C-alpha cells in the first residue's frame, strides 16, 4: 500500500506492507468553500455573539490585528483584506493599524516570509511587527492569575483601541484546539508568563491533550488570561487536507471559538478499532514540520493510536534543524527525559522551551520513536532521544522485527491534524 505523508512542501510517498495495515486515518471529507472571501465578508457582517466588525470598529482610534506566525498555514491573504477594508471604512486610517505577529516564544518572521504570509501589498503597505517575548519592557503587567501565573501581555496589543485576532482552529497537543484565546495567550505573552503556564502542573494533566477542552487546565488558563485583555473580535477558520478554507468563525472570543471547535472536531476525529503496534505518521508537513521542536506534536498526537510499548515512526523534514538555541541546548544537556521532567517540576525552576521536552518525554514514555528527517543528521537525532532511520520503510522494517511479523500498522498521513479515537473497549 502506497501512502503519501505530509512532509515538507511536497510530501513523502511511502510503501506500507498491506498485510499489516489495519487503518489509514485522515480528516473526514469536508467541502471547501467555493468563495472563502465572500464567507469572510459574511462572517464579519454577522458574527457570533457580537455586533458586526463595521459597528465594532466605528469610533475607535486605532487597531491591532493579531496573526499567527509562519508555523501555521493560516490563509491570511484571504482573511486580512476584508478585515482591513472594513476597519479603514469604519474610520481607522491605515497608519493607525498594526498587524502584530503572535510569535509566542518562536523566532520573528521577516523578509520574504512576510510576503509569503501576507502578500506583497499588505506586507508593504501596513505596519507589521513581531511580538518579542523576551523584551520585558514591551509587556503590560496584568497581575497574577489565581493559579499563580504572572500575566504579562504585549503592550502594543493591550493599548490598541480595537483588537482583532486572526487564526486557525485545529487540534493542539496541549490545549485541545488552537485558535481563539491562543493568539493572545501564549501568542502575545512574555516568556515568564509562558514558562509558568507551560509547566508540569498544567501539562501532566491527562486532559491536556489533542481534542480535549472541558477540564483541560492548559486551555482554561489560556482562556482566563486572554479574557483579561480580550479581542473585540476573533476571526478563525478551519481547513481541509489541502489547506483550503472549509468554514469561517468570527465573533466573541469564546462563543465563536467553541462554534469553530465543534466544526473542527467533526472533521479531525478519526475512529479506529484498537491501538496498533506501529503508527506511521508525520508532523503535517510545511510549515509545521520545519523543526524537531514542532515534530514533537506529531509524536504526541500519535499516542492514542499506538499500544503502550509500541513504535511511532514519524517523518518530519525539519528543514530548519532541531529548533531554537534554547530548546537545542536544553535537549542536548538532558541525559534522561524522566529526570529532566522531574527537575523542571521543582517550583521556581524555569528552562526556556522545556515544555516541548516534557511533551517529548510523554511520547517516549509511551512508545519507541523512530524519526526520518532530511534536515537533521542521524547522530543529532540520537541526541534527541529518537532512533534515526534513512527511510520510513527502514523504520517499519525495524519495528516489525521488534514487534513480530504480524504486528499491526496504522498510518496517519497528516499527523497532529488528525485525532485518533479508539473504539470503546478497544484493547490497548
């Protein structure tokens, strides 16, 4: 059986042994919108839980439009033009509109990346800025959450008279689903805030996982913080397997997002009879598989589909290498993943990007991990606590040798965009 995994920009075709495959999990078929621009206009005119954007924007002195960074395939070229036109028509001049990239703790987006994200006209005609989580002076102190998280958000966003966030609702391996509140928290949060939120007391909850919202402490804390400086309107979309827009959800922070989550869940959840011995997966291709840091999402996303003690074979291009200097340093200095998690569980100890190593530990605790990556040498992958393989087929062969010739295989070509749901009573 030939399957094409989402890998880099062009995909990766692999051969799976037919006799072992018990399922290929993908997004449920959802029709792409024939006129997404018109759907955006309609959503802005009749949003969920609030007045139209034209009414909301009227009389405001300036605006901050928050967008995702380059690691998210948000169709900004479709979404931003009607938003910006509406804002300007409501009386806010272009020179008083800021497009703020919610980088969270990621690197800034510059140069040709901005053109790819926004198009030449918007990139060249509007003030486009990156959030800088390490610039302490660039954040407003909003106090401390009931859970003890110091709340510091980007001052430019907080000071804006009109706040709009533009994002994508898809499964998220910690917060349940992306979009909505995540554009603010962690997208515009100071490093100190993110560190206190992305810590074991939140992340080790079994509810802090893909597709989980109710009772998920990661989601609940992010929402509570975002509500302290809420956007006047969110504009989120869902996408199909070709990244075409399937629906637009504009409106009040929580109501519009929850409506979008319900829609996304119907597409993302994929049923399977039982966990497999081996899962072959990806990190959803470019731009999500640009680094090993991001590839961890594919590993964690595959966990429900694989038996405890099984093998995850993941293909992730990692064209930009391992990840940020902080992540790479922390990962390479860790001698043992469980010891690392125990160390960062100590109160008051914060290591940048440690949360992603904790998530890697979750996956490695559950299954062996084999990684195929053109962007990272084998010796470096070994330092990342995974087993390197030259090809997916090579990784499968080694896994079959470990689990037996009759071992079962499930493929998840789009990686963390798909949420495996094991049938009730399915043996682990």
